[in-house]
C-alpha cells in the first residue's frame, strides 16, 4: 500500500515510517499541513495518517475538510494527542475514517490503517465469506468448516464475521471491542481473549489446522497458514 | 463614594420637591384666592355700573369700603381725565398703566406702608376702576415661610451630608471586610473568611454567599491537592520501575533477548501510566459535564443483556456464576456509552474480587423516577468506614492492592452517576460488596436532543460523509 503520513513530530513520524516500511508499505512523509495537503491532493494514496495539530497554517481538520471538498475519498486516520470524546467527534465529522489517540502502540496503528484502507476499497455487498475451508453464509447465518456445520451464538457469529472480513490482517482487541460489541471503554479483564478462546473451541479445536492465530503484542489474525 | 454622592443627591432633590410643594400649596393658594376675590369684586362693581351708572357705582364703592372690616380692600375710581371720583386711595399709583394686568405695588394707607395686589378695569365712558387687596399679611406669611424653609433646608442639607457620610462609612466598613478577605484570598491565603455582622441584612447575605463560594473553592483545591499527590504517587511508581528497567538493561543486559525483554516490560509499565492518565482525563471530562450533550432516550435492557453476555464469559472462566434479573423495558434518558462503561466497571470489579465458585448478581429495577442497577459479589467487600472514600480517585482497598487496577474505576462510575443526576451507593452484601447505581429516568436538562444525531453518526463512523454545505463553500473558493 501507498501511505502518506502528515506528522510534525520527527520522532513519531520516523517511528511510524520505519514500521510501515517494514510491514511492506510505501510511505511518504510531510511535516507540515501545507505540504501534506499538496501531496494528498496531487498524488494517489491508499491511506493517509494525519496529525491534528500541524504547523504551516493548515491543521489536520482543515486539511481533511479541503480534501473531502475536492471529492477525494482516500481513507484518513487521525493520529492525535487530542483524545477527548468531542475531539474524536470533530475528527470523524470532518470526514475522518478512524481516530487514534497518542500515545499509541504501533501494532494498533498498523492494524487500523490496514483495516481502514481495505474498508475504503468497497468490495460491495457480499453474501458469503470464505477463509480456507471455513465458510460463512451471511444470509442463512450458517457457518461450516470442512463441510461440517458449526453452531455459533449470535455474538460469536458477529465476532467470526468481523475476523473473516479482516482475514489475513491483524485485528486488535480494541478493534474487536469497537467493531463487534460497539464498546468504547477499556476492559480491565482479558474478556476479549476469553471470547476468542471460546470461538476457537468451536472453529479450530475439532480440526487439524488452526485458522485463528494469536499475534503477539498485537491481537489476532484469521488466515490459512502457508505450508 | 459614589453611593454617598448618590444618597446626598436623592436626599437633596426630595427636600427641594417637598419645599416647592409646600410653598405652592400655601402662598400659591393665598395668591389664587386673592386674584379670585379681586376678579369677583370687579365683576360685581361693573354690573352695578352697567345697571345704575356712575352714581350707583360710587354708592356701591362707598358701601363696600365701609363694610370692609379687615380694611384690606382697595378701590379707586377716576374719570377720563384722571380725577379721583371715589375710593379709599388718594391717587393713582405710579406704574400702573395697562388694564387687566396684575400689579403688585407698595402703598401707603393710614400711615402704614404695605403691599397691595391690584388690577384696573376700563369702564364705558372712559372711567377707570382700580380694584386691589392689601397683601401685607400674605407678605408676612411668605416671609415666615421663607425663613422656615431656609432653616429647614439648611438642616436637611446638613442631615443629608451627614447621612451620606454615614452611608459611605457603612458601605466602606461592610465592603472593606469583603475586599480585605478577597485580597487575602487572591494572595493565596484560602483560610480567610468574610466576617458576618449577624444582622441578616443584604451585606450579611453577600458575606455568606462569598463564604460558601470560598468553602467550595477550598474543597475543590483540597481535592486537586489530594489528586495531585495521588497522581504523583501512582504515576511515579510505574515510571520509576520503567526507568529502572531501562537503565538496568542499558548497563547490564548481556544478550539482545535480555535487552528486548527489559524494553518490553518498561513499555508495558508506560502503558499502565497511559491508562491512568486516560482514566483521569476521562473523569475530568465527565465532571466538566461536557458530554451531557450526548444524552438520548435509551432502553437499558439491551445494554444490560449485552454486558452480562460479554462478561459472563470471564465469569465462567473463573468459575463464577453470574445471576441476572431485570425487566424487559428500562427506558431512560442518558448517555449510553457512559452508562455502559459505568456498569462494565462495576461488573468487572465484582468478577475481579469474587472468589471462585461463588455468585455475582446483577439486577435492575425501576420506579416512576429512578432506575436502580445492583451489582453484588461475595468477595471481601469494603469496610464500612472506607466506603465513603471508595469513590475517591486512587482509593484502593486493602484487598485490592495486590490486584491490577488503577484505583479510578469507582471514581469514574461515581462521576458518570453524578453527570446523570444519580448516585453510586456502596452497601454491604453480607458478605461482599453491593454497588447500587441509581439513575434518574429523565435527564436533568431537556435541551440535549440537538446534538444527538451528531453523536449517533460519530459512533457509526463509516456513515460519515463530508457535508454538502462544506463542498459548496470550497468549490466557491476554487472558482
């Protein structure tokens, strides 16, 4: 993916650029709003990571509003130290697709940027999801693995659906919390892990090859392991 | 000073008005009566002249002069050449040359000097009739009144000035206390209070209001001080650990694995610090009341259903049974996200402190005004003496010190309850803790609906599009 990061803090920007390149992405960097807007408007990116407070007369919000006014629909994630709920609302209302508060873990940023840019591609409505020999019928709400029916509770179904829609990508606990349960708080217990392990019991345990993997220090990923 | 001047001004003006009205109603009345008497007299005499000619008029004049007991009536009738025909005046007074005009002239009658008010009328045939009244008594009265008024005005002026001084002194004394206190507060001495006179007047009320305000400020300052002490402690500890780990690794780590391990542990310590920060900021945000704008009509039943289902998995893993009971409908006005978070905090606490093979119960009931959410465990509970402090920031019970947590959970729940106009009550569950979240069903402020749509949108981020209005304005710029 081709990603633009507009961030004035050199350390943060360097850290993100390095991480994203290591993950196999092409990254461009602008350290002020004016350059950022110019690059975002004149080149094609798969995703933009945008700081809120920027030097150069154009802050993140204005940059995004200008971009959206030009019918540019590139997915944009705010990366900001302004973390109050009202700040988030402002960012999302200006046309942001996601909002990550500083300080952040790089794994969270990477997972969210990848998820966001895929969502931006717009695959159109699907009725069937397939990962390896695991298949989900969204209309009949049935799940089968290797032809065998798997019985899931409604919430387990939604958890699996989220994982399948993001198959091959790292999904963090926060993303699951927001995406599956629509919760915006930080649980003190390992409740997400417990739900994952319950799902594992149903979709992985009875079969030889596991599909649902734990990614250390990051989250989970549903994918077919290459032999 | 301004008040004293104002007082003196008001006092002076009212005194002047009083004096003027007194003068108008005495001297003025007498003047008007004299005018009327002269006019009536002249009308009568003119009638006699018309009816009986000159002789009848002279006769009437003589009889009137004789009948005048007070001897203050003045008459003079002259022929066209100015020769006196009748009357009690020897000659035509000087200066009276226009008919039907009031004149006040000095006269000398029976050797006495006095003043007279008079007016002359022209009769047919060129005769001129002068009719008047001696007003010397009236002049005396006027003098007496004038002297009286001057004395009264002087006295009032003195009294007014005295009053102004007294008012000024009173204001100054009452305000000097307040200003001295506020100056002391401004310098940083928060222990000062305005002295109360105990009279219950407006100044006393003001003093009381100011003292109440100062008490509240002091409580808030104490709160801030306690919190900052607690922050210093609770944040210093993990930061110290992280720092020690990093320094230790920098100088002692022998392998890359050791170094990485130390850095990872330090990072997770810092994550803990960030968590405390975020919780603190969130409490502050809620206490500031900024999010009341997100209030909407919600049904708590699905919220409770989802939360119990969400945490039931953790409970089961720890062999804890989660008992649930609530009605099908729990309608109320509030912020769904925040109530979710409050209940989640209470439920996680209960599960965290509940021993295995015991029950955690979660229930809700509703009356016309409130919804009560009970979450009870059979764990160690909180000693009665500590319960009021348990909702303070960074409170951690004896039993909780060994478990992970920020010590901010209950403070957050309490802040959320207060934002909704409700309370968080902590009871004894014998054994264990029973947390009761009491929420009013109607929000305190009804103006909330305005931004609800916005919030609903914000939570479903993907639906958000740049709004068409902004698009138009920008395309204007381009053209």
